[in-house]
C-alpha cells in the first residue's frame, strides 16, 4: 500500500516508487442486452499463444514510456509476469484490421471476480465495450475487483460510471539492476593453422 511504512524503508534501500495503482470493487450489473458489439472491430476472441507478440506490442503502446523504462521487461519477462489461465479464467483480444487494439482478462475465485483490461491509446474509446463484455463474463460473481495503474484514466472513468469504488491504493517500487558493460573488448582474428 502507498501509505505502508515499508515503502519508506524500501526507498532508503534504493527502490523508488514508479507505478501507483488503485484497487476498484463493484457489483457487475447485467447489461441490458447480450454481448456488446462494435461495428468496425472484430468481436472479442479468445486469446491464443499466437497472440503473444501482438499483445506485447499492445502492452508497450498502452504503457507510458517512463514506466516501460523503469520496469524494462523483455517479451519473455512480460510473458512470465502474466498470470497463467486456469479453468476459472479467460483471456480475450480485440482486433481491428488484424491488429490487437485491446486485451481483456477475467477470472473467478468463489463469488469474487477479477477484471483486467487495456486498450491501445488510439482506441481508448473501445474500453466500455471490453469492460461490458468482461462484466458479462463475471455476472455470476457477487463482487468484481479491478487493479488499475493510475495512467489508465479511461478505464477508471468507466468503472466509476459503472458504480465501482476505489478500495485501496498501492505502489509498485522499482530498483535499477543494470550492470556496466566492460569497455575492454578484445577482437580475435582467425589465424589459419599451417
């Protein structure tokens, strides 16, 4: 949590705060009609392993450069950091002209649901479509949670408009772990053996 005394201890140890996040909670209201549609996009489809590269590109486009610079994840690290899907979770991709412009993940644990969504900065107006679709997947849950980085303003607005409330605030702490590259590089020449 942001106000936790451990944050100050971590700062003194070389960590610095980078990504403020807010936990939202709400009751998923049943949409007036069935699955929401968008005229100029493909419908949300289940995520497949083939989507990984496009989703990493989406992550890089949707995440501010200062956060990407601080976290500095490669595609392999990003893939490892994502929670594995199980039988009570699902992942979806929103595409437009075969380009991933949105990502949605839902999961259920007993009567609680979790929602995670991101959209390309040029397609933030798709966020309501994705969130409605996600809440439709979680309609049997009594309570749904969504952990939001503070830079996802469109999703925040839509959740608040949908009756979600902020429950708690958190902060991601980062520590630089770079190592200086050796300057002394010796070149080897191929010497023929006679």
